[in-house]
């Protein structure tokens, strides 16, 4: 018997089904990292409301294989002399409203990070007090560092022969 939160494979192999039915999505979840590291990665369920706080620690959230509800999910991230890093795949729309007070709240996009209009939306807010909150929106089909290095090397070789 498979757990109820697992999503069955679609007709297309390799296609990730991101959204789950509403009754399987928890309403609230919290994470606190106090002088430690807390990670959420691989397959996990993002609740409708997620709160994270880090004090002199690290929170790492990887949504690459996460399941979530259709519609809007909220994330409130706060840190004090700490680091919070969120990795979001390109098929999730991200809306950010954060502040850095003697710290930074950054959104970094890698590759073509266009999300589908009917995909889930992640609304991120929070404050970094003397710390760092980084949201990385990553396209899994974007070239990696080795591919970018090889392309750069090839362009330099072509320029040198001209």
C-alpha cells in the first residue's frame, strides 16, 4: 500500500506532478533553527502557510521535488544573524516582499525561469536582521557551470582566431 500523499506516475515518464488535492495539504507548518541547520529537501509537502525562523543557524528549503496545493501558498521567513536559502523550480511562480535590516533579502534567477500561468504560486515575505535570505529560482534545463565554461572557452577560441 502506498502512502496517500504520493502522486502516481503520469502517462508521460519523467513528468513531475506538482499539485496535490486540497485535503492532503496541511494548513500550517513551522521550522526554527537555533544554532543549528534545518533542511527540507526531496519529496515533502509545502503547507498553505509555512513559517521559518533562524537565529545564528541555517534553514535550507529545496522545493525541487516538493508537492503543494494549486493556488497560493505563503512563506514567512525571518532570520537574525543567520541564513535562510530557498531553492524554487521554474514551474512555481514566486512573489517576494522582503526586507534586509543590516542584511540582505535576494532573489536570484538562473536560466529561463518562466513559470506556467496555471501553476502554483509561492508568496514569500520576511526580514533578514543582520543575516541573509536568498531565494534561488532555478530552471532545471538551464546549462550547468561546466556547460557555461565550455561555451565561454569556445567563444574565446573563435575570437582568438579572428
